[in-house]
C-alpha cells in the first residue's frame, strides 16, 4: 500500500512540475517592449494591476504614454506602420477604429490566452463586438445614479423622495424650487440635466434609444428623442439659460473639499458612480444622498459607459499586449487593486466605496469581502444603489460608426443649448449625418 501511494504521489509531483514548467515557459515566451497609448498610472487601481502583470511577465518592459487617447496621433501612428502595441479607449467609439482597420480582431488572442469572455459584463462585451468579432477587452464599468444635496432639499421643505425623475412635471417644479438666483446672480442650480453627454439617458427614460438594437438605424429625430431633449433643455431655462448656467458651473471646486455639494451650489444631478468615491474621500460629512435615476414608468435606469483595451493593427508585440489585457482585467488584478484601495482608505480614515469593474467575478469578491459597510449610511446606501443598477444598465449598441454617430448627437445637443437650433431642427440634421455615417460604415463591412 505504501509503495502504491508513493508511486501515485510521485506521479502527482511529476505532473505538477510539468505544469509549472509549462506555465514558466509560457511566461518566458512573453517578453520584449510593450508600448501603450491612452492609459495613465494615476492611482493605485492602475499601478496595482500593472504590478500584477509585471509579476507574471517580468521579461516585458513597459512604456506608457500618459494622457487620454489622441485620435489623430493614434491613426497617424497606425497609418505610418508604427503603432503602439496597446491602445486604451472608450467603448462607444472603439467600433469606429475597428471598421477603419486600425484594430486587430482578438479572436486569436482570446483563444491563445484562454480569456473567458463570460466573466465580463455582457453589455460591455457587446459594445466591443463588431459583426460578431471582438475587438476589445472591457475595463471599468461606469453607471449613472442621482446625487442629491440634502441641505438644498431641507431649505425648500422637500425630501429625497421628492427627487423623482419618473415624473417630468414634478422634476421641473423641483428644479424651480431648488434653483437660487438666475443669470449672473445664480448661486445654486436646481437640477443639472448633464447635457450633452446624457441625452441617451433622457431618451431611454422616455422609452426609446438613439440607435436601433442592430446598430444600423439612427433614431435621433424620433419624436420621443426630440421630446426628451426638449424637456432636458427646458431645465436650463430656470437658471437663465445655458451661458450663465455653464459659467457658474465652471467655478465649482469639483474634486475638492469645497465641491458643489458642500458649497450648496447644486440641488441634484445624474452622475457616474466614481464621483461618489470622490465625495467620500474629500467631503465625507457633506449633505449628500444617492438614488437611482428612473424612467418615466418608474423603473430604475442606468446608462453604462467605460473603456476597453485593444491591439492596433501592425502592433509589434501583440503577444505581450494580449497577455497584458488578460492580466489587468482579471479578477486577481482587480481584487488586488481593490484591496490596496481599501487599505489606503483605512489608513487615512476615509470611506471606501469600492471599484466598479467590467468583470463580474471581480465585483462579486470586491463587494462581498473587501467593501464592507462603513457605518456611514448615505455612502453605504450609494454602494447598494449602484450594485442594484449594474445588471440592468443599457449602452449605445455597437456599430461601425461609433465615433461619428456620437459626434452627430453631441453636436446636435450643443447647437440646442447654445441657442443655434430648436431640438427638432438639431436632431433632424443629426439624423441625416448619423445615418449617412452608419450606411457608409456598414457598406464597408460587406
């Protein structure tokens, strides 16, 4: 019996050694220089995940170009045959670069690195999939919720329950009640509709989308989109129109301890969840509450955005690029980064509201083991609001004219808020521009 067990254990040891040698050999095959465009190393969430990759692949030398993606710089680099190995960009515009031939399909990368795409949130994967082919690996997963100044509500004799985006007549009255001053004398914005960037949210709340589900038909001048823009734009009239509204908003200490909540400069507005972390860090005692944005039927609603990693066409080190994408978006990397943030927050006595990723497995661990109740009800509630919204968030459908389509509706909203066109005129023009871009892009896919 002893001899038999010894034989079995010997076989196990040999197998484990073989697996270890295989893993080591695979890691040794990943080396050289890895260049990147569009990603910054500004905080522990970035540095810890990159450190995870470096520990796995010590033979790779990283060269990062800090700052947001410069479209012209990127396309010029691709055209010249000297692109970076990795590029970091918004998921909404990734499809445009894929169709232009600037990005490499990730079919082989996913297979060779055995990347389990089911671990990423489906809505994020859909955004980086063009004609059935995946071109990007999802990163962060941003969601929208309402951020509310409870002092402003108290001043007006209102409560958080009165902040109701499902009832547009009531929301307009709330905006009037919370606004203080007008024009050059404006001292508090009642409700910021966040235009132009949140037009998709208002349209979806009104029962429609800016783009058909198959990504082929622009719906920018759909009557419900026009109505949504008309309403959101009407909220800017109370503070005296967009020019004084923007001039006042530009004075805010947005990332500081005297931010617009603390300084009582806004009543409520929809915002990505990452700003909750800013408020928890710089003004934990501020008079703030969080609540889900609702559509006109009263259903919780969130607009999902975020970034993705992609490999440019002609990348010189696609093997290392693929390994990097897998490593920094893995549950292990995200959990490591979330743990580091928790430690730093604990050391400074700050509230930890977590890290919200495009990886479902990572989030399950982060919010069950790392982000625990802080005892500060408003922020604990805010975390639960976002977690409740993640599975039901919508995104702009993937399409081969992502950048052009977005530019069409953003420009339309800007023409409206700047007083150049009515919502109907602006969206009629945008519809023509967007549909032409879509038709041309889809035709190039034939």
